[in-house]
């Protein structure tokens, strides 16, 4: 979900790459270039077994694994020195740092399939039951903590007791939230009109006060949509709340990596790709793609052109726009109209333990969500907290010194244990284009996996998955691109690839 270069306050931050097959001197067993095919009009064996996936984020990794599992010979090209796209790790001294805090929900069946596929599910477990501590710093100490948690009851009763006791809303506001939730549950997600409305106006029209929006709807929505309610499409917001909170009692249970993201999305993903027979080329930027006269594709990288029958373009929308050949989409300029939204991550290392719980959300303060990353980072002494600040338009370009002055006092207000602790390190990571902006009308700008060019497919969280820009959306897009390619080839899709659809 994040993109950008870590800002480490003047100290070295080193991304830990997987080794490139090219730089290791590896070659394919037949000594050929990474991809060779003869197009749909040539030898079916060559054309049907060859694909180039451009982009090594979750969408590209998924597409490559899915195609390889179906017997297609795949080359994955990634310009960075590591896999993982916008969810990666880097080294800062002895710490292994995630560029940002990423979570998923039990309803994220595609990402859960992905974790199983790379044998990483045990490293990113889910809560047994949804339980979110919410601290309101505006209240007196001792009365600040509320919780959003579920009971083992059917929807919507599973949240009834928690909502009835939620101390950050008045009794009238709690009742109005219940009525709005029932109205939200009745919306038809297939109705295109929802995409043109903003969520904030809909909430106001359904009796939600500014406090209810802040203390409940935006508490969840900003973290999942990367936008406040007034800036978010009603269609995407309804999808998030209906799927996460109003579909299944356990749908919103939270999961997150207990190891660095690089362990999952780089090392284990690379291991799975290698086992599937995918040739992975890092530090390899694609400069152009073009359709040959014989119907095959040429993918140009520095020093060579790779010929293949299938291309999956799994890069951000602006890069996709620049690489698309003429005629591939009816209105390629629409990709440039898909906006972006920033996420700021603030990292603080204290000389002692200051927080007993693994995470909490905050109200009445600029701080949004705080996670304990001590164990996953390898910190031997003290405690390392990561603040995830979504929709951070006002803070994303502030100097580190100014962010320090802004956030350290807020942490002292929120966490009493920080008041006598020494800050041993403070740094930020900025993702200025972390996600696509989920603004009203964005749905009609998001293309599907298929293009008008035979053999060319699109993947990425920004494509038309129906989800906001999440790891779930990225994996679903990779599955859709692989499914479209396999359908065009007349090849059966691997059953295990679509097990998450049955689970959903």
C-alpha cells in the first residue's frame, strides 16, 4: 500500500534485496533468454508456456505464481532490488524496519490465499476475535479507553454489545450508528450510482454527527480507504463496511505480520516463485513493450528484448499508462485521472517498554494508529513504536524535526509510560503516492484485467477489483489477470488458485 523512498533523518537506510537471477549468473536450463515465444500463430507449446510479468509487487507475484502453476513459463521483471512493491522492509542500523504498518482482515480471502501459497500464514496470524482498543486523549486519564470488539453472535448482533458500551459516543449517537449500519447493509454494491456519491454526505443524511464520523466511521474508513469520509466514494466505503463489519461475524478480525514484511513479500515470495519455476529478474526496468507482426510481444529491457506470448503489466497506473501501446485501452488518459493519496509513518524507539498492548487507535489527537514493532524489528532493548498516519496530506512533506515536535508530545499525552522514557531514535517513512485516491467517480476510471490488445493484461490494486487500494486488491488483481490470460489460452485454471473465492 505504500510507495516511496524511506526518509531516515539523515542516517543510512538500506533496503535488503533478494538476489537477482541475472546477477547470480543463472540461466534457464535451455540457455535461452528469459522469455521466448512465437505468438498465437506459432508453436502452441512455446506460446502457451511463455509470459512476462512486469512488476514484482503483490499483484505481479500473484500473477506470476498463478500462471506458473498452470504450466506457463514465466519471467518476472522488477526494477527495484527486491520484491514486495509498496509493502517492504529495509535496514536501519540493527533494526529491520517495515516502510509502513500493513494489516489485513479475515475477509481478505485473496491475501490469505497468498500467504498460504508462499507458506507465510503462520507469520502473519489473525486475532482470535476482533478487539481494537480506542484511546480518546481528550478524556481524563482512567476514562480514555474504549474497545471495538465482537461477540460470537450472528451479524449484526456480534457488535451490538460493543457498540452499546462504546464510551466515545453518546447514547443517541450509538443508536444512530446502528440505524446507519442497517441502511448501509441494504445498499447494492453493484449500483454504479454509489460511485458518484461521497460517503460523508451519505453519513450526514443518515443522521451521523461529526463526532460519530470521527470516533467510528473515519476510525475504520481512513485506515482502509486512505481518505476521510467526505473524500471517499460511497461505493468503496460501502464495500469496506459491508464486507468487513456486516457480512460475517469474524470478517473484521485483524491480522498483521509478526516478522518484517520483507520476510513475507520478498524472501518467501521469491522462494515460492523459484519453486514454481518462475525466473525472477531484479534491477531490471522495462523501457517499452510492443506487439510484433507475428502476434507475439517484445518486452524491451536494457540490452535486450524479450519475446513472449503474454504480458501482464503489474505496475502503478501512471507507469502502466506510459508503457501501454496505442489502442490497448479506449481511453488510456483515464489512468492519469486516478489520483493518489499519501501515508506517513512515524517510527519511534524508546529506551524502555512504554506500551503493553500490541496496538491501539487514537481519538482527539493527530495520531491515528500505533503498533508495537519491537519483536519484528529485532530490537534487543527498549521498545519500537510505529505510527501509521493515513490521508496525511498536511504532514507528508513536513521536515523530520517538525514532525518530531508534533508527534512526540502527542505520544506523551496518549501513553503515560513515554513521559519518563528516552527517545533513542526518531525517523519517518513517507509514501507520497501510497494508494490511489478513492474519490467519488474513481470506479469508472479503473480498468479491468483485459485490454484490447491480445495477450496484454493489467494488474494492480488500482484496477477494477471492487476493493480500495489494499494488499487484498493487489492479490485479486493478479488473480484476475492470470485468469484472463489462461482463459485466452484455453488452459484450465488451477483449482487451488481460486479457493479464496469459495471461502468468500
